[in-house]
């Protein structure tokens, strides 16, 4: 463990800064306080990701990240949003197999005054990938249900709030109610809520590691479903 970068927690002023940023959605204010953002939010978040990435490698988990590739920017993309506030009032980062934020099958950390949590799974899959995930769920329902039942004993379950009202295309004739619930999901991920007092401690790193260990079987299930689709798409783009 001696070669693993240390992580003591986010800065004590991280959440107060993000709260103040919500009141001061102003580029001049942010410029004046950028050093505080760097020292209390960005640098500790980078430390967290590189600490967790190193521990994942040591513990045989396939997800990776760096402070350069994994952190989401504080600047908001306002091009297609009615909300033109220039800055996010949360801090977040993503670890994936490739170490980039464009990959699927992730471990994610999110911190804000309103809500802090860690998450794993698949979110916003492309349509062909989502269809492949749904087909895998139908084909392997018994195996998946056993897995999900095990997660349930540890307080983890899918969030069904973002679900279709009807069966998706290709699954119209599916009449098993349990399967219907699973294939109607738009996203397949698990969330563990964090107490905000714990983000300034190493507990947030431990929680992200623990959640990834628990849900790795589902990440592997999802990768087995979507990787052939991604490989086929990559071949098409190469020709």
C-alpha cells in the first residue's frame, strides 16, 4: 500500500465554496476565488480519484482514473440549456476501464450541499447498447435476479424512477412483470448515499471501493452485453 497516493478527504471548505458558488454565478467572482476552488475542491478530488484508482488496481478491480481524465469540469455546458449559470455547484468524477469519461460501466462520485453519493453501473447507454443490455437481461433473467437479490441484502437496488411506461421496441410481447420492470429501465446503476460530513474524510474513498467490489458482477454482466456492440461499431468506423 506504500505506493498508493494518500487521501485524507476533501477540503474542509469544499462544500462551503460550492454553496457560495451557487450565489455567485459570476466569472469575476470565480476568478477571484479560483485558488480556493483549486485547493479545496479540484486538487482533493484528483487525489481521491488517483488514490481509489491505485487501490482498485491493487485489489483487482478493472476501473481506472486520473486527475486529468476523470474529473468533470466546474464550467457548465449551457449551449442547450435554459439555465445559463456558468458553473456547476457540485464536484464529480468517473472511473472506467479506459480511464476516460466516455466509457460505460463506471464508478462515480458526486458531492454537493444538496446530496453526496457514490454510484456504479451504466447510465445513458447508446440505443444499440441499451437494446443489447435489455436482451441480456431477458436471456439471463434468473442469473441476474439472483445477483440483484444479493445486492438487495446489502441495501442496493436499481432506481426505477427513470423508467419507460411501456415495454421498449423489440420487447413489446414481454409479459413477465419482473422482466418488464428491468427492461423498461433507462439506466442501470446503483447508488449509495453519503453523509456530507464524510466527504472530508477517507470514508468517501472507502465507500466507492466497497460499492465497486459489491457490484462488480453486474458491471461484468453489462460489459458482456455491450462490448460486442461497441466492437462492431468500432469496426464500422474503421472501414
